[in-house]
C-alpha cells in the first residue's frame, strides 16, 4: 500500500515555519521531508497567498505567520492559525531550532 498523509507538503512547510521560524529553506525542507527546491517553491506559494511573510535579516530570511488568513478550502471557515494550533503551534512562542517536527 502506498504511503500517504492527511497533511499536504504545503501544510507541512507552513507547520515547519510556524514551529521553527529561524530555519533556512533547506532546514524547512528537511523538517517537512521535501527538497530545498520544493520548500522554496512552497514558501513562495504561501507568501503569494498571504499565509506568511518573509523578512531578510542579514543573509537569512525570517518568517511571520498570518494566523487569521482563512484556510484555502471549501469545507471550513477556519483560519490557518486554528489548524496550526491543532498541530501544536503556540502563537508567539518559538521552539528550539534543533527540535524536529513529527514526521509520522
């Protein structure tokens, strides 16, 4: 049987950004289980849709989640922050850089 997940790669990248805002795109990709290139594309998608904004700090980007943006679905009226809270995000609190998100 093929492996599958309830959370898409976009959701995994968004969760990785929320949990560890100081990560590079490579680290976000590693946390989400995708390539750095795929992570860059998804980060740009999320930024274009208003879910995140990025700020250049020296040679790195830092990310900010816009928790009140509605989920991009036709089923619920939930905001992205509500989904992230279910996945363990505590808004306003950063987690340690070295801690990894559950991949199971």
